C-alpha cells in the first residue's frame, strides 16, 4: 500500500498501519520528509517557488501554520544534533523504524540529499529515541490540514 506517512502525517497509525503489519502488507511511505518541511529548509512561504503546490494546495504551508509548525523542526534539530545527523535523516530513520514492511520513498532533486537519505538507513534509533521523537512531534501538534480546497481539487477528491 502506498500512502503519505511521516512524523508530520500520521493518520494511518491507529488503524491502517497495524492492519498492514498484521497481514504482512508492505507500506510504501511517500513524503516521509513532510514534503520537505522536516528537513528544516522551509521556514517561510518565500522559500517555495511561486507555482509550488504547497503554497496553495496544502494549508500546513500557509504562513500562519508554517510559523506554528516551526517549533516541530526546532525540536527535531535538537534531537538530530544528539545523533550528529540532519533533521531529514532523523525523520527518515523514524519512518524506517516503523517496521520491516515499511519503505519510505523520499523525493530529491540533489545528489547530496540523496546521499543523506541513503545514510539515514544506517541510523539506529533506540526505543527511547523513538519515544522522545514522538513526544516532540505528537500527531495533534501539526497546524493545518494536509490538503486545502485547491489541493483536493487537484487530486480530484
């Protein structure tokens, strides 16, 4: 099954993910970096191209919500520093640790980011690390919906 899954989009965790694990169904997690947000490189809508879908189709990237969500990245930055990795690597490692049946597929345009993404597979997180991460980014802490009206129209939903 392919679905969005990251520290920023955790809708599947209560029902879908456990069922997939129980039935041995693989999960291909797209946008495991929260559409780039969890890398810490997006701090304002000005960081996005004018025609970027995240500007109009995803309320989480509105200036109001983005400002509120930056505390999440700050928490990830502190935790990533402890492991001497990037926030993106930490976020990817979290998805990798969801189970052997889960495979994240981060997109990238740059070779250096690809190399960072691959290196995230080597990051071993302890149970305590995972608990700290999940406490730092609880599902109800995210400001804004995944998709707004423009996004739903684009997806034909």
